[in-house]
């Protein structure tokens, strides 16, 4: 048996970010947001390259012992509508995936996150929004939460439900990196699986947020019932989120949205026995900038085209990134730029007609020559993302999907560090390009 590194596989895309960062937009001071918070909101907004959202809503369940949630699907439809509205949420329509009713099974939710969609599309600099309007089951020890999919069984929530902490941790692991604060927000408009279900401790939402590293905006701090309104056929929580975003054209920071929603719910509801619904925004200490996140901010990815190989795999896995070979063939092979074009490092936009065919081949060779993975007897795979500046410098190398072994992951990052700087980007390229790269270690068994 012997092992050898395969050539580095260029698996997903090279996105040319034209006009990447425009001037910061002035945000309204809403809900008592002061100047410092506003500045943070501007800074956070400018770092969002693209936006993705998964919206899940379940009203009735396969297991009849799980009480129905009449507003589950209605909530999800309303939330998705607001996100896709070009005047409010400004999420591209094909960047919002919805799983409703009987389609929201445990496997379909896990697959759309880990295999079929989110993990393949979202990059570390993107905003990822997860929304769940469904029932939940709190562990008997009160330390964990299982979200109910359509096919969850109340008798075995640990097996058939979706562990909230594990889900959020997995999303972060696949899309972000351990040393980078994630742009991930989870919105929970939920209720206990039945009226006798125990409520969580007041700190459970904060604990799950801290452990997973993901910001959580929940309808109830104790994960009790999310009260509804007959006037709109939605829960008050989702209704007032929609109202806050609509009234501010999507420009209200998340912290201000949370304050607005909490105040409105307090005005509209009365305690039911010992229960009082209190909405909460829980944000990990290391990720406090997410409280200034503006969900309706336009993304900095203004225009892009992509290329990659093998094209047959790319068309299946990432159809949104496919570019015609004919378009690449028409690109000029040689260009003599003026001195102004060469020296203008502040110009983000290139001509869009750079010939990258030879550049990619050499780049793969340069990085491969620097990769020295530890020897072992298992196949390994590490997916990374990084940016190449116009002068060839590699910046912001990050692991989007690790091998599970620190030494292997570290070797991939070291290869990128040692390979920098690469050759300067070809004439006509923009100020920087973003790469998604996969390292593969193959063990040949005899």
C-alpha cells in the first residue's frame, strides 16, 4: 500500500468580484441605535459578499402525538417573501430555499444543508440565515433541543429529530472556520411539541448560541409557545419581524429588530399561567458584530462569471457558476495595458476578458508543489477558499470543510502560505479573485 497526493482539484469556482466594495451607505438610527453601533453596522454590511437563506415551516406532523402548529407554513411563506422582496430583504430569489410541510423531512433538511445546496454555495464571507417555524422537543435533562421535522417521532426525538446545537455547529463547520466569526443567524419561531412539554431554562438559548458560535434570534427565551395573531394568521414574532424589516426597507440592524419585536410582543400579549413570551437575541461574545448585521444590505458581489473543470460535475453541483466555454474562447490571449491600467491598484473592476486558462494550470502546479500532507493510510480531503490579489498574493485562506484531522488541515493552509505570492493575475483581471479549492490525498491500495 502506498499513498500519494493527487493533483489539487479545482472544484467550484473562481468568482471575479467587480466593483467589490462601494461607498458605505448611511443607515438610519432606529430603535436607539447610536453612532458607534451604526458604524459597526456599516462595517459588518460591507463584509457580506453574498446572502443565502434556508426557510423551514411545518404545520402538521406525521406523528399525530406532536400537536399541530397552524401558523408554521404560513410563517415560513411570509418570512421567505420578505427576504426575496427586492425592496426589503434583497436576497436573490434562487438564494432562498424553502422546505414546507411534508417536504421538510429530517433527511431533506440535512441534505439541503450538507450535501445539495448550502455547503456547496455559501462561502465564509457570506451571510447565512436559517429560519425554523416548527415544534420542538426539549431533552429530559433540559440541556438540549430537538427541532421537529415532518417525520420526527415524539418517542425518539434524539434519533428522528434535528439536534439544534449539532445543526448549527455543523453549518458553521462547513461554511466558516474556527478562527473566523461566522455570519450565520438562526431565527426560531417555535413551540413545544405538546402543551405539557417542559420549558427550557432561561439560559438554554444563550448556551446553544455560545457552544455553536451562531447568533440565535428566538421567539421565546424559554422556548415556550410562540403566540399567534388571528388578524394575520401568523405568529406575532414573525409578523413583527416582517413589519420591522418592511418599515425600514430592510435597513434596520438585527439588534434594533430584536428590540422592536420584543417590545411589540410585550404590548400584545399577557401571561398565560406562569408563561410569558419574551423574545431574545443571543449572540456569542466572540461574534458581537452580528448584532449590527443588516439583513437587507445589498451584497458586495455585483457581477461575476466563473470557470472550472470538470464541466459536467460543475453543471450538476454548481449550475449557478457555469460559464460557456465559447465565452472563454473569445477572451483575448494577449493584451498590452496602458501604464494607467497597470498602476491603478485602486480600480476594483478589470475588463472581464482576462485569459485565465494558463494561469489556473500554473497556479495548481505551484500550490501542489508546496503541499506536504502527513503520511497516513486513509483518503483525505480538505476544501479551502482564499483570495488572490492582483499581484498574486494569497490572502484570507480558510478551510470550509476540513478532513477532521488537524495535521492534514494545517498542511493545506501551509501549502497556500508557502505558495504565496503566485504569479500576478493576467491582464484584464479585477483587483482580486476568490477561489474555492479542494486538496485530495489518495491512498492506493494494492
